[in-house]
C-alpha cells in the first residue's frame, strides 16, 4: 500500500497539468435518426464534478466511472443523464473557479470528487476544506443535491495531516446534510487488478467498481 501511495505522489507531477474535460456532454447519448432533429432530452442531470478520477484518465472514451454510472441508471430504468465534468489535475481551488459552469447545467445532483490533488500537494487542510465548503454551499443554493466523495492520503504524509484531511468529507456532509461516499476507491485503490500501471488511476474494471461505490450512496436519493 505504501508503494501505491508513493507512486501516487511521484506521478502527481506527471498528471498535474490540467486537461480539458473529456466532455461536457452526457456520458451516454442515443443517436438521433438522420432525417429527424434530436428530441429534447428532458432527463434530470447528474454531474460528476471532479479531477482525473472522474474524467477517466488513462482509459478509452466510454470507460470512465460516470459512463458506467449512466449504464447502471439505464439498466434500473432511472431517467437521469450523467454529465462528466472531470478535469485531470484539478484541485479544490480549480473546482471552485468553475463551479458556475456546473450550475449552468442545471443539475439535480452533483457528485463532488475533489481534494485528492490538494492532499498530494500538501495544501493546508483548512484551504481545502474552505474551498469544498464553498462549492457545497454554492451548489446547494443553486438547488442541487450534493454527494461528497471521500478520499484519503499516503501514509508518509503523517497521521495528523491524514486524519485532518479525511475528516473534511464527513464533517462537511454532516454540516450541510449532503450525502457521503466514505471512500471513492473502496475496494479498488491499492489492488493491481483494478488499477492502471501508474498505481494511481483505476482501469476499466476499477472504474466499473467505482461506479458501484457511487451508486450505493446515490440510489437512495433517486
């Protein structure tokens, strides 16, 4: 596990440059007939708002966790449209800068998956907490329900920093009555069967399991 997290720290520099989102469109769409205009999509919107873990870094288009989440929603007959708003390398500060873009999508639910890059860069916990708190407040004021995706850090960051970092998510969830995914990569992180060679990002099967983790928290809200 130490090797996994050390790899995460080393690879942060390589993955730190922010990418543009894979798409600002639904994770899955139905093709419209060539001879007719596309029918308006009146499904409620769920936004996966985060960094490379949401963007689907290192896997082909259609294999990110938001893509698998869309497939699960479809299979359950739930009329929701998942929009992937993940940008690789984003910190909580970057997320706060673009929260208005998420609000413009008029989401019913936003899955906030941010903060891991803050921790890996050693950004003060108070700064990360303040940014995430403002993101939650802004989204809720816009009428969206919020799901917070919890994260942890490598053991070499020290127990005090790690505990303080981990507490951000359950404390904000409790204060603002947001739903909480205790750890987004539960059962995935540290397992070579589900992680890419960089030991940092889930592979295709790992993303499928991440979507299941998300759905366990999301399903009662739908």
